[in-house]
C-alpha cells in the first residue's frame, strides 16, 4: 500500500471512532430519557450540546494544524474526545448540567480532527485523487454512524446504556497509540515512501512552507461564502437525522430501541456507498478534463436537490419500510454534496486547507446546535416530524441555489 493511501486509511479509522463516540448517544438517549425523565426538548439539548464545543474549536484546530502540523493536532484530538466519552456516564449520573458540559467537551475534542486531516491531505494527496480521498475519509462518518447504531442498540439492551461510552472511549485511547506510529506529517518525514511516490508527491502537492494565513482574502471571496452557506445547508439534514432518526422510527413507526437502530442503519449504509461512488465519479470527470467548477456544482446540485425531494416525500409515508426507502434516497443522494464541498476547500486554498475547512465546518456545525435542538422543539410543539422534514428540505434547496450561483473551484488563495 502506498504511504498516502495508508494515511487515508488511518484518517478513515480516526473519523470512524469519532462518530462511534458522537452518535452512540442518539440511540442511548432513548434509554437515558426513560431513566433520567427527560422531555423531548431536554433530550434535544443533550443531543445538540456536543455541537457547541464542536463549533467553538474548528477554526482553532485548522490554525494549529496548518501552523504546527496535522499529526500533532490529530493525536491531541483523539485522546481528548476519548476521555470525554469515558466521562459521559459519570456526568449523566451527577447532573443534567454535568452531562451538558461533558458533551460540550466531547465536541471540543473532536473539532480539530477534520481540519487536521485536511491539512495533512494538502501535503499528501495529488489533485486528481482528492475527491476520492476526501470521500473515503468522509464516508467514515457514515460507517461510524452505522456501527454506533448497530452496536449501541444491542449493548444498551444487554449491558445498559453506560457500557457504550466506556467501551467506545477505551477504543479511542488504544487507537491513538497505533496512530502515533503510522502517520507522518509530510512525505519527506516518512521513512518508507517509495521513490516513485516521493517523485509523484513532490510535483503535485502543496508547499510545506509555513506562511501567514491570509484572513482578509479568505473572508472577501464570494466563492468561500458560497461554500460556507452550502455546507451549512448540507449539514442541516445530516445532523438532524444523525441525532433524531432513531427517535423518529421509535415514535412515528412504533419500533423498539433495537429495531429503531437497525432501521436507521440502512439510510446511512446508502450514504456510505454513494459517498464513495460520488467521489469516484467526480475524480473520473476531472481526469477527463471536465471543468472542476462544473464538477463541484454538479455534485452539489444532485446532493442537495435530490435529498430535498426525498425529504419532502418522507412526510407522506405510512409504514416503516416506506420510510426506510425514502430516507435511503435522501441520505444516499445527500452524499453527492460532499464531493462538491469538502474537496472544494483544497481547490480554492490548497495551502490553507486545514484552516479553511475549520471555517467551513464552524458554520456547518451550527445546524448541530440550532437544527437538532429545533427538531426537538418542533416535535414537542407540533406533535409530529412533518415540520422537521419540510424545514430540512427547504434548507437544502436554498444551499443548492447559492452554490450554483456563486460557487467556484478556481485557486483563489495562494
């Protein structure tokens, strides 16, 4: 295996573990709600509190990764969020406030992960492999979500809700020890890079020189703002359904906790497959000399408008199986948007991929706070998920229009 491919795999596994620790509470919260007597609104606050910390440290993570190295920031991130995962049952037993604070800490720990990985990718991944590499990495979020839904439902039923936090937290600390041995900051620092790969990377990846971050330029570009807004809109559906889909199947379609977890897995499986298919399609089109901006806009349009259509249709389904098919369509098509937005960071500002992704993911995290909490409030207020689905569809349509009008894949930051 080539060294750059090993980096992609190692990054995939790190994000996989991050999503184990992020998503497990969406299933465990069903049992926690019964034990701790939460309302739907209180459960919404618990589910959304993670994103307060996650949003707060995104830009800082990107700045630190671009300045001091992605590997160092990646390892710190992994250790920090694993510790907060282990502390979750203790905090939940102590008080509601303690649990909220630990969930915020978990978000702070996970926040630097993707900026650090994008910073590493800028120094390791050639242009014509970026869509696939970012797609593979991003799909770990879906794989981790599926695994969390599968394992958490079983573990909660068999061992109690506390078990998933202890088990997943321990996995992260063990993985950090292995990651420290296999990831290197640059190709020059890696002792086992082949001569052919070293030659390839020397001519196709960004400079390793550390330079000041051009904040004024970054904030002045319409293409950057289009990317930020579109990623916000993409994240709205992702985070709302990551947090609320098990509860949706449980309350709307009457499934028990294990069945809700199993039904929830299928839409994420569809998204996992289609995210990698979309990355392959995007890179294939670029290799055939398609204009990169056209490719990015095509991916965003398919992702956001296609997802919005299925979200709207989900409002009218009447059985768990129909809901399953509709949500598979929604998340399967939403996957295409990630081959538009995530690699676009490296198109526009390849030398500052970490920090620009940090900025993008900061705004993209707001739906985790606003959207997830609002979903709980809407369900409490209206007594159904119809308004949640309609709002998510509307947000997706808005994001597609903005990116079609203002998005670009030209290098705009030197």
